[in-house]
C-alpha cells in the first residue's frame, strides 16, 4: 500500500494562525516511528500539472492564484496568506491524491497524508482549500479511462460543498457528505446525498447512520472507485467540530467506510481532511488511525 507524503504539504503561517500545519509531518513521523509504515510505503508526489488542475478549475482563478493575483477578498476566503509555497502545497497535495488513486487501482487502497480540500470550487477557494484534490483526481481517472463511476464519501464535519457543486450535474460521480448542520459552510450545497447532523451527536448514533448510508450507496450506485475524505474534526474535543465522536468512534468510522469498500472489492483512496483538536496530538492520533485501519484491513 502506498502512502503519499511531501514536506511541501506544510507552508509557513503567521504565529497565531489556527491551522495545525505541523500535523502532516507529525502523522508521518508517528506512523514511521511505531512501524505501521516503513519508507517502502512512502511515495513523494511531484506537483500537479495545470492540465490536470484545469479539468476542474477555471483558468482565470487558477492562473491568477499561480501568479499571486488573487484579490484580498479571495485570499481572505481561502484563509491562508498567499505565497509561492501555498501554490506548491496545493499542487503537491493534489498530486498526492492523484498518485494515491493510481496506486489504489493496483493495490486496492492508498492514502494521501494530506488532501481532502473539499471546500474548493472551480472558480474560488475557501475554508483552507485552494484546489479540490479529490475532484481533480476523479476527473483524471475518468479522462484516462481508469474509472467510470466514482463515489466520494466525505466524513469531515464540514460539508463537502465544493465537491458537491462540482459534480452537481454529473451522474457519474456520487457525492455523499455527512456533516454538522450548524457548522461551516453556512449556506450548504446539495450533495447527491447529505446527512445534516445536529450538534452533539455521539459515536453510536453517528455510526448507525453512516453504515446505513454507505452500504446503500455502494450497493445501489455500483461505483468502480471510491474516495474517502476522512476528516477527523467530528472529534469531541475539536475546536470547530461541535459533534461528540471519540477517538475510538472515529476509528470505527474508518473501519466502516474502508471495510465496506474492502467487502465489495472497491479500490479506495483515503485523504486527510480537517482536524482542529484542542490538543494537536489527538488530531494526529485520529489521522494515524485512518492509515492503521487501512493497513489492517488490506
Ligand atoms: Zn472540516
């Protein structure tokens, strides 16, 4: 199983910035230190090229982003200060999902230790998302004749609004999002299927709802490829989450989703998504569990 990681996933941020940029390296280091993965598993992605990116994003937006010509409002909406490193991060983490997708076709499963930037739209970014890596990787697979019917299972606590909008009128890509109703984005898009959860939902209720939906979607839509956005911000001590899943509950969630793909022999890519634990080591532990679960099931 391939695990994609690059030092380019992290960019320097102002000191008081709330985004836990250190998590990428910490997750990789922990997985290596405990022996869950070795250097044999790790693949460093190069940078996604413009041709692939433009399968989803508008030329005007993307090239202005590359040149540092986004407006202050556009940059504020993304939530990161613009830098050349930010452009490289966005390309690298997108390429990580593309490389993982190709590897999953061969091995059944692969992980990107970044990505899941599901708030990015074709013509703008928001919520710490510049490029929609899953949408781009899905389009790359379809263009190259490697997959036809794709499901996106988005378990981040925030709705996958960009992904939903991108595939709104596309019958070949099924978008599923299970998220907090009272959370960002305030104005939700319509995914093919949404579950809007009230604040405070805990492990058992969440898992029962999730299992029912995932099984039905995979059996009815009959995809040939699955992307799993495994955001860990539904965690009970997340600064943004408002739900009450435990670390163990998140792990059982990963087991449900990855296991459902495994049972049906469906290739699956995991991407990281959000995670804003009050203690960054909780966030790291929960992200590590996604990879541990993947390796144990495959
Ligand atoms: Zn999130």
